[in-house]
DNA sequence: ATGTCATACTTCGCTTTGCGAAGTATGTAT
DNA sequence: ATACATACTTCGCAAAGCGAAGTATGACAT
C-alpha cells in the first residue's frame, strides 16, 4: 500500500489502539498490525508527540524484569479521534473527486 | 481539516485534476479547491515530482502574453489512480479500526 | 497615470515527520 | 551457548508541504 497515504492515519491509529484501555508500545504494534504496520521507531516518536500534545498520559511499570510504559488516552485524545471522524466526509468527497468517471469523454 | 490526513491525497488529486484532459497549474488549483486546497508552491512541487515519475507530461504554451504549462496524464499516471482505488479498501479497514465502538466498556 | 487585482509560474528555506539502523537489556526455549 | 521474543531508545537521513517573496502580464477602476 502507498506509504504516503497511510501517514495521515498513524497518529489517530495509535490513539485508537489505546481507546478502550491502556496499553504499551510493543502491544500496540501487534494490535495495529492487521490494519496498519508501523516500525517501532515510528510509534515511539508518535507516542512522544501525542504525549506532548496531551492526547495521552504515560506511566512506567516493571513487568517481568522489563520496563513497560503504559499509555492511556486523555480527553484531548478522544477529541482527536472524534475530529478524525468528522473529517471523514471530506475525505470521502476527495475520494469521489479522484475516482469519478467522466461522462462522454473520448 | 487535519493537514496530515490530506497529504497522502495530494499527488493523486493532482493527477485526477488532469484525468479528463490536459490542464495547467493555476486552473488545477481552482478545480481542486472545493475538495482540497493546496498552495501554489505545493502544487508545482508535486507536478515536478509527478513529471519525474513519468506520471504526466508537460508542454509550454503562450496564452495571452503569459506563459502556461499544460500537463497531460500518462499511462503511469492513470495506473497510479487505479492503485489508489485499490488501496481504498485498506483505508476503509483502518477507518473501521479507528472508529469502532467497544462493546461493554465503561 | 496610478493603483489594484487576477493570472501564472518560480525559488528559497524552514519544519515536520517517518523510519531504517543500531543499541541496550531481560526472559524463554532449544 | 544460541537464538529469538520482548521492550524501549537514540541518531540521523531524506522526503515533503508550504509560507513568503519574487517575476511578469493584462484588465479594470479611480
């Protein structure tokens, strides 16, 4: 799939991955994999950005000797998802513009 | 609308704007405006890139004392639009992942 | 004549961003 | 002992959008 196209979905996708409860990076990648693959460096970059934008909060916890950082979505994060949903009709109209068939050409 | 989200659509949108016949930059911007706004510098950057990728061809012509560069879509350009169309089902599945409702949470 | 606006394309440079590569460190299975 | 899964981090490149400013012409109003 076109890399460019999915880039706009990465942020919101990461938020969606913690929408129903907190999770951590490694798990999120596995959860998103069937829909959208992203590398670790990409995800952790995005998570840091989303944290800066206060769309999620982080807490560190130890799990089996290993560090885990659990991410939880905030109100702003949920708003971001809602905003995406609202943008969708615009995306659909662009989609129609791109794929529309011209009548009576040629 | 979210800037990030539309970025993946810019290229294909520009191609779509010349799908039904050749056009020139300034006109293309006006044609796309109802669906997607992009600045001139963005469009001309994209047009140059698409030309490099052989998805369109250019010819210069004078029109009322002013220069105009007319762009025409190529086979590869049409293939690109088709590819976009094929990617769409993947986009829809990501959309569903993002917006799905969790049952029995709260 | 002067100013302003629409047309039309160009160039510069900033900033954001995805992401490959490599690294650190632990637990488990072979 | 080796290899693989887990889990997060850091570095730095390259692509890309786009604001800003520039060049140049024609039309139209004051």
